[in-house]
């Protein structure tokens, strides 16, 4: 009988954000597949979880998927975690989930922490509908993707490293315009969590003089709808009537 894969979100900052069910699952499975066993080791030790761990990251994911799926198919029960947040969201996880589905192996993803949702809600920008872009391509395809997003009417969410933040914000200014509203959220759920709101040009100015640190989420307002000119359908009639009465 095939085993089961649990996909378990882990805290993006404060370890207390771990859910009780997530802790229970990590204690009960045969193996925990971790993006970085050193990082995850801190979490497991904090909750007194002694389940064996194995590395499963973007550098070995393609090669490891088949072997992991074979073990699951043979009856193993495993949990997949990333360094922070929900696996598969800008983290390893998609390939293994897809292979399990292909083989008919049960996959259950637990609800839990992810960085972009609190950043989006905290931004004050419309969040009933939005576009999650994650990390933009670093080189090839970056400019093309930004041009495609130029007229996107929905709020956009991006991940970025602190080293590239100012450069990315400047590219947003060049593409979306200096006055486009945005927010930069860093270190979500951690001690030094901050949110900065403003126009893109204001954010460039701020982070040029205040070097950012930590994990970054950028939320950018969608393209505003073009202004419409209200047409008076009776204008010609009124004009003709005025002429006739002179």
C-alpha cells in the first residue's frame, strides 16, 4: 500500500507560528525532507522532534524525486518542509508533489505560514484579487516580464533579496512609473519586522540611504484604470437649440 507525503509549512519568522498539527505530523512521519537540515534542525529541536531528516533542496530535487517517490510508493510516510513558509511557493516542492500525483501517492498540504499573505494584507493595497510573481528572473526575461506587468490592473506581489532591493525598485520606477503606490515588508513575524509604504520613488530614496536586511516582500499597486471622459449625449442637440434661439 502506498505511503503518504505531507507538505508542512514552517514559520517565516517567529517559531511560535508553527501550528500544533504541523508539529504532530513532523513527529509522526518516518522521515522529514528538509531544504536545509541545519536550519530545520533548529525548529525540530525547539519542538523536541526527533524524526530523521534528509536534504531535499533545489540543487538535488530533480535527481531525488524518483527515489523519494519510490519509497513513498513502497509505504513510507514523509513530510516535506522548506527553510520557511510553504514548500512549493518559491521553494522546492512542486516536482515531488507532481510526481506523487502522477503515481497515485496521496499528498496532503497543511495550511500555515507563508510570507506574501501577511505582506499583502498589511500593504493596504487591494487584496481581493492579486498576482503573485515571486522572484523575477535575475537576468534573461526580466525586462520582458516587467513590460508584461506594466498594464497589470491587479495588485502585484514580489519576493526579493535585500542586496537587489534598490535595483529592483528602480526598475519598477522605470517600468511602472515613479508615483505608483507600493510597500516593502521585511522580516515578517520576526523581531525587526517593518513595513514601509509610499510611492516607488519614495521607497527607492528610503532604501538607498537605509540599507535593508532580511527577507523582503514587495507589494505594488496595479495599473490604474485610464481616466474616462464623460460624454454628454445631448451636447449637439443643446448646441443646435442655442443657435436657433439666438
